[in-house]
C-alpha cells in the first residue's frame, strides 16, 4: 500500500519537475543581451555569427532546444561555467556534500532539540517557560537568518573566539551555521510537539494507562510520544524547504562552500549555466524533501493513504 | 454599483470593525503605534534624518556611535541613523508595493478559480501548489535571476514569492462562501456572476486576505533585506536595510554598528507586524478561516 502511495506521489512530481525545468531553462532566454555577441570576435562576418549560432543549436526551435537541454541535464551535462571556466557538473559535485552536511545537521538539530524542548514544556507546564518558548518562536520566524548569522559571528567568533568566522574546516566551522538554520526550526518543532503531547494526554486511553498504574515516564515515552509524532513529522517535512532556503543564506554569510553560496556568487557574476544547475538541484531537493515527508506521514497514518489514493 | 465604491465600503467596514479593536489591546497598541510611527518616519525621512543618506566623510569613517552620529558612521563616513531612516522608505515601499501586487493578482486568480472552477481552477491551482512548496527565498532568487538585480525585480520577485498564499486563501474563502444560503438565493434571483462575485462574495472573503497581506508585508521586508544583503536588491548608494548590512560585513570587526542597527530595524519592524497581525486575527475572529487554506 505504501509503495503504491509512493509511486502515485512520484507520478505527481513529473508535471511539477517539467514546469520547474521550463522556468529555469527560460532564465537564459529572458535575459537582456545575446550570449552569442560575447563569443564573437570583433570584425567577424555574418557567416561567422551564423556558424556559432548553429554550433550551439540556437537556430533550432525553442522547443527542440529545451528538450536537448533537459536531455543533457539528465546525463549530468550541465555545460561549462562561463566565469569559473570549469564544467558545471564538477562544481556541483564539489559543493553538494557541504550543503547536504549542513542541511542534514540543521534538520537533526531542530528536530531533536525541538522535540526535547516541546516535551519538557508539555510535562513541566510552566507559564514562564511557555512564554519563553513563544517568544523564541516569534524571534525564530521573524529575525532574518543572515543577520542572526552575523550576530553569532560577532559574539562567538570575534568576541569569544570559540568558532572560526568563516570557512569549512572541521566540526567547529559547522556549529554556528547549524545553530543559525536550526534556530527557527527548534522553536517551531517545540511548539508543535508540546501541543500534540497535550492533546494526546487528554485522550481516554491515557487515563486508562494511569489507572493501570504505569509510571508517567513510561506513558510519556511509550504511548504519548508515538502519538504526538505525526504532527511533528508533518511540520518537519515542511521545514525541509525552509532549511534549504536557510542554507543558501547561511552558506553565503559564513563563506562556506555549498550550492547556496555557489548560486549567490554566480548570480552576482551572471554565470548562468551555474545558476541554472544550482537552481535545478535545489528545486529537486525541495521536491524530494516534500515527497519523503509525505511518504513518512502516510506510512504513519493510514487515513492519509486512504484519502489520497 | 461601482466596484470601487463597493470595495471602499467593505474596506471601510473592515477598518472600523477590526483596526480599532486590534489597537485596543496593549500589545496591539504598542505594535500598531510603532508601525504608524515607522510609516511617518519613512514618509518624512528628509526632515527627520539628521544627515543626508549619501553624504560621505572619509575623515570620519567607521566612527563608533556618539554625538552627532548617534548610531555611528559606515566605511564612507555616512551617518548610519540617517541611512536607517531612509532605508525604512526603501524597505516599506518595496515590500508594501510587492505585497499589493501579489494580493491583487492572487485575489483575482483565487476568486476566479474558486468561482468558475473546472479546468481553469485546476490549471491555476496546479501552478500555485507548485510554487507553494518552495521556500520564498528560492522563488525570489529564480525571478531575480530572470529579471536581473535591482529594486524593480526585487519587487516582482517578492510579489511572485507570495502569490500562491493569496490565491489559495482567496479560493478557499470563495469556495466556502459559495455554499452559503444567501449566495444560492442571489443566484436563484438571477444575479449575474460578476454581481455575485464582486458584491457578495468578495466583501465577505476580503478580511482574512487583508490580514494575511499585512502579515506578508513583514515577510516581504525580510525577503527584501535578504536580497539586498546578497547585493541583488537596492544598488548603491540607495539605502536599504539589507544592502547596508551587505556592505557592513566587510567591516564586521571594525564597525559592527553598521550591521547591528539595520538588523534591529528589520527585526523590530517584522515583530511589530506579526504582533499586530495576530491582534487583527483575534479581533476579527478569523483564525479558523485562515487555517482552512
């Protein structure tokens, strides 16, 4: 059943990926200026120009050009970076692991710390703690990520000298970027966990468990937590896109290698083959993240499987 | 009945009903008061700012906050306070314009999709759901890549980033309202679709959309600042909160005030927008209607 659901969701991704690839393909066509003019030497004839246009396949209909481009993408042929003068595929392969590490750690950080905080605030039920968590959520969802990153650098790197200001050498360089991205996520996950736990705690079966004489700890971890997990997984699945968006900003601020910083740098230099490849990879990551989230959700809750299939 | 008159009337009712009530609470008054003050500061920037935003004084570059430069000076000796004040103009106007465009387009698309349904609805909602799952910064970057850096493309990028939100919300409202008895009665009385849509459906659907619009202005400010920080938004010497922080990073160790104060401006503004929006939601009692979309 879950396999069928996964396949259905995969099929739904086909039109989505098609639309996204068209938009990204169009970037180059909507740009002011003709790339051929940059390649021509001064004093070239009209024939030279036509030859160049034919060489890059620009004389063919737009639709054909699009399919050629998509075909190349599927084979990992992203073309040549104009400014960096290297195959784009190399750049992507080089930068991707850094983004994956950062995103993965930020995801783990916000889920583990968020769930722990949420559980604590649900069990303790302290109004002061509640207020603290609420304020944290407001800050986490409103403060711009890059500014938080700069403040963390200022405090921990410049004043205290605990962590490096930028770069990607060793685990120490990961601490501040992960904190920056995870900040908003922790608060959100904590709130959802807390509400879910409190809701689950009101169910009749919990009263029964108490009546059976089980300890509060057993009830919390063995019975309530699994119950509360569904909304948490939902919110975490939604966070995948957020984390990627955050990674773009944070990589740039910390001068870390990665798809995000490559994208921003290439946008500034108008290195469009690189921009296209980066956007395509990030879009793909968002779609896969959403897919994994949906499948995880469906595997936990039969109602979702039924509704959509 | 003229559309503009109708819209004005329902907006008027909206304003009377809710804005007053949102201001009535303590949090709402502080947050709303701050926002009113900020708009005034942005409008009257030339008279309020102690210095011109572009006046350079290299002899006094990177000066710490002190009289007469209350928030210090940047790498060119420009007054940070004056630039933050003028930056409010850029940030508020870009974000408000972008959200205005986004709201108008989203309401039109959403209302049409919700009312007419069919193939049109399916196409619109497929495209909208497609952009819905993407983080706003990624959408904005795609469109800045197409349109090139600058404030105009920033405005459009922000408008596109939030289009899905308004379309979905408006459609959900219209679909819900279409089932109400009074709409059925109006249809049976033989009213034209345009009459039903503009006179009966939209006035009832507009409140949650406006509240989400106000909240989105906060998100738009953050997005504008982020694009500005990447150097893709406002170009020098135009002061924008994001662009100021971008040029400030090079002097992070030397003059942290250049990035601290514009950031505080962004953070405080966005928090105020969020708190005020929450008060509006409470005052209008529309939390459930927002959740439906």
